[in-house]
């Protein structure tokens, strides 16, 4: 738990403690107007690029009021105030937590700050949404889950695929056995770029490019891999047994401390092998999850494609499904909204998934978070779910660093 008090040890935060900026008179505006529901009053911490995306979606949720935003970098702070349509801002989040009117806190700060901020917020009686990966370390992630349990506060982790109608639809299909026995999973997220942000002054290097430095970041596994691993744990309804991996700083020789390429293999129960690749020097293949079974293969990327094995029996509804030829192979195009094309069982599952197919996943997760706060229901992607993804990724990082095959212990996944 040594990393749970970062504020006193970060040079770029010096001078911000106990400092609040109040610009004008508090006059928080609502998201999409709704006269029929009570407003949920939120505070938002971390209004950089990801935070701005999340905040913009939050403000589209009916009945949301943004009471204040918090950031230590002035350009981000001003942008957050604009998006949140609020006149109140802070440079120290602890002042925000003293506000009795704020019901929920949303966190989109650098990874190493997630745990301390989330724990402080829940102990202050606030519900919490935090971006992925949920914490810098396994101990921190467990502490977040324990705090949520002890305080009775909602803790939701930002794995937005869990709220996608397409992923929900695909999950139901997998549960119905369209892939048969799953034996292998391939997870790919490739990019061609340094991931480095321009800085207006060298003093802001670590503040703006925190993802490059191990003190603040867990690298590609946390920022990209955690999303795909979360889907894997969800679809397989399991957590890994062991992991091996290899990574390096082999292309971008720019002073970064985290790997610019990673290759990891997990073993899951039943002998299932899960392979993850993420590189920053070639974008071929892009991003997708591929689940392979003895009856078919499901590829979830820009499109959701189901390929049947030649020996597999025909699906009763396949003649009504839309099909595409991809690299000479016929694939069924999965569409969560095309439920009329499916048989009764699948249609019912599709209808339960949600009424707005292809809806923005970030908006869906924000809507769900606000609904949980309003109704007192646990989050779909809870702290427990986030913990599973975090543990899977953090031990993968350790396996790459040590060059050893590492075994997961069941207690790692429990808080």
C-alpha cells in the first residue's frame, strides 16, 4: 500500500495542495434536460484527453449536474469547465470531496492516482467511477474493492466494452455454444506511433507523458491490454492460471521506461491459451478479440464476424443472417439490432441486451453509472470485475520483466 499517498511525493503536484479555484459563483448546469428525474450531482477529477471524452458523454446523460471539475494543468482545467458547463474548479481534489452536494466522483487521472482518489472519495461518502486500469498495483486494487464494500458505495471501472450492445450480444451467442469448445483466444491491439504528446515546456513532460514512465504507468498492458483481458475473463467466465511474456523498448528510443511492444500468453482453465500482442511500430491488424472454438471463430473488431467451422452443423437461423466474404471466407455479421432475423431464443437475448444497437459505449457506461447511483444498484463492471483484469495484466508485466512463467493464486483475485 506504499503508493496510496502520492500527493505528498509528486513534484508536479507541489503547490497545489489545499488550493481551490472558484471562478465566479457556483452555477452547475445539467446534462440533457429532464424534468422527470432528480439530478445526480457529480464531480470530475482529471480532464485531460480521456477525461474530456468521458465528461462529454456524462453531460449527455439526462439529469446529470457537473458541480465541479479538478485538474492541476490549467489548459485541461479550463477545457473541463467548458465541457462540464460549470463555473467551479479545483486543483486539489480533496476540496471537492468536502462538498456535501456531490453524490458521485468520476476519475480519469493518471493510473498511479486512481486508488488514493477513489478510496478517499468513497470514504467521503461518494460513489465512484474510475477509468481503467483500476489501480497501479494489486494491493491498491484490492484496497479499492474493500473500501467499496465497507462504505457501501458504488465502484465502477471504465471497461466500456461491458456496456456495448454488440459485446453483450456476442457474449450471449458464445453462451449458447455457437463456438463449441473454446480452445484459443487472440487479442490484438497494434498501433504505429510513439504515443508521445507534445509538451509546451519541458517541465510538463512527466505530467503530460506520464504513460511513458514506470513511476506512474503500467504501460501497454494497463492502457490497452486491460480492456481486452476484461472481455476475455468475462466471455470465458474464468480467470487465468499462469502467464508468460516478452516485451521490450525496441523501436521508440525516446527516453520512455515502459515497453513499446508486448507479447503475452495466459493459460486459462481447460487448457485454453490466450495470446495478446500490442506493438507501437505497425498498425496492421488494428484491434480485435478473436475467440476460437471447435465449431467456429468469433472476431470482434470494427465488425463482429462469426465464422463457422466446415464440420460444424448449420445454425437454425443462419439462412436469415447477413453474410460477408472476408479474405475468401464466409462470415455471419453479428448485429445486436437485427433480432428479427434470429430465432426466438436469440431474439429474446438480443432484446434484453438493449434497445439502441451501435450506441456509443462510453455513453452507455455513463448512463449505467448514473442509473446505479440513482437506484442504488451495483455496477455491471464493478470493482471485483476490474480487479480480475488488473491482476491478469499486472502479473503479465511481472512475467515479462522477470522472464519467468508465473502462476496465479486464487486469492489474488479476491479482496
